[in-house]
């Protein structure tokens, strides 16, 4: 079920709110009058986001939080409920990544990505459930990325964690239903490539500049999708048309789509400039309160850069049709 009250009267916790999708979501909620609880590791950036939320007409509470610490996440929930009286919605959005070949990513970084993305989400779900129940119901939204459904090379830890988030959400949703707690909705959002600081902040072991594979969508696309899920919950929702297309191709012809997407990302995720190895923001905060990542050029290159993937997609579709035709002839 949706929020038990209007957004203008609701309290929503947002993790990973120091920039990117988290900050954009906080602004979208504040613009509708919601009380927003902002959590991330970068306290200074959170205060900048909070000030903007106030300007938009919403109240905002800053709670610096490392989502890998379950006790800290519990304190986040308690502070939110104490400050505003209840929690109506919770958005698990905090995420980091380490880019490189699977066997070249340091084990400590791989573990940390899983801890932030998957365990951080799990701790958020655990902290939110009792408060949502106490409020008479509410909505949990997990930002899982389209990489919860498909995969792309050089993002092994991120892919694995996001797949885990999707499975976790499905399981918790089942458990809530069979135990009579259907007043709490669990939703998963699957964004395409988004123009945020994500690629600039990721740990990088590729030796090259990281750039987002086009098409690249503005973070407000995801923020509006999250707001819609809070008001009209669904199991899953894509953000950005490319995510829906890629997901469809993956379901219809997974082997072909896997090859096509691997080929495409291998050629579009790296820029021409060499880069030294870096741990990025995996172990320490780098929040800047910026929603955009500075990739408008990648948006303008949408048609030209996506043409190659379009050809690969056409090949996937043709292969799917051929496979279905062969199967039909065999079954006659």
C-alpha cells in the first residue's frame, strides 16, 4: 500500500543523500513539502543539501551515517522518528563501486562495496521496518540499478551487490505478505546510467578514465521515479528508457544480450585519458552536494554513441526470433 498520508505530511529517510540521486530525491521530496532525513558520510555536504531542502519548503534533518554500521543505521531511524514523530518512507540509496577486472580489484575493496551496497541496504531495511509498522504502514524503496537485473564488465562487486538487493527485496516482500504486514510496501528501482558523480568517485583499477556509458539520464529521472513509488508502490520500476530496453533484451535472450552489453560497455565506459589507480570514495566520503556528475556531453552523444548498441540490440532481437522459430519447428 502507499504512504498512509500525503507527501506534504510524510517523513522520509534518504541514505546516500550527500549528492547524486540521493540529493535529487531529497529535493523532489522537499519540493512537495515532505520532512526529509538526510544520511551519508559527508556531513558538510549534507548540510548544503539540507539548506536547499529548506529553501524548497521542506524540513530537513542531517544525520551523518555510515550504512555499513548497523548500530549507526538504527540510530538514524531513532533520530528520524524522534525528530518528526514517525517514519513513513525509507529510501536505501547509498552506494559505492570499484571498477576493474574482477581478479585485479583488491579484496578489501570488493568486500567494502558489498558491505555498503548490499549490507547497508539490509541494515536500512531492518531499521525501517518497525518504524514503518508503528506509523501504520509505509514504503521502502531500494535503489538497485538496472545492474540488479543485467551485468556489465568491470563492475563485478557492484553487480553482485545490486543483484543481492533485488533478491533481498523480493524475500522481504514475501515475508511481509505471509505474516500479515502488507501495510508495508517494498519497491525496487532499476535506473539506467545516470549523470551523477558516481563514476568520478568510484575506485578505479582500469588504468583509464571512467566515463558513464550512454545514454545518460539526469538524476531527477530517478528522483521522480522514487517519489512515484512512494505514492503508488510497485514491485519494481525502471528509471530511464534504456534500462527497460536492456532488461527486456536480457530476459528474452540472455546469452546474446550478455555478449552485446559486454561488447558495448567495454567500448564506452573508458575515456582516452590514462588514470592512476585510486580507491575513490570506497573507504572515505567525497560528497559534494552535487546532483550532476558533469556529463552533459555524454547526453549529447546519445544518438551517435548508442548506434553501436542499437545494432547489437537488433542482433539480439533477430537471434531471439530465430531461436523461437527453430523451437517452434522442432516442437511441431
